[in-house]
C-alpha cells in the first residue's frame, strides 16, 4: 500500500493563456534617459512573462526581447516577486515589433 502523505499533487494551471519556455536574455527600460538593464525571460505568453534578474527591477518598465528573429517591446507591470523571479503582466494590450 502506498504512503499517501509522500504524494504531492501537481498544481492545476490557472492561466487562461499557455506560456512558452524561451530562456532568452532581454533588456528592460525604465524611462527616458535611463540606461537599459539586462534580465532573463524564462517563459512568456500573450498576456505576460516570468523574468529573472539578479538586481531589483522597478514595478513598471518596458521589456525588449528578440523572439523568432524580431524584437518585441512590451510595457510591463510586476504582479509578483519571489527572490530574483518576477512575474509581469503586459499592460499595452498588444504586441509591438
């Protein structure tokens, strides 16, 4: 008989839009006159992304990442933080190339 206490349930995916793993370097821009900084995009969807940065990122910024040989720029707002991981939602409502 199995010990049920050692079995962990896999959490159900709650997002309505599937994310795609890309593990790609990107830059984020904080505003006029500020130099761009580097972060890692670990996964992305039409509505948001999971990022990783070793330095603190602002709550609102523009993300620039190359996807399929085209640069995508999206306005972002942080919705969660866990150590160096940051979850963002895209606030511009559309993809820009």
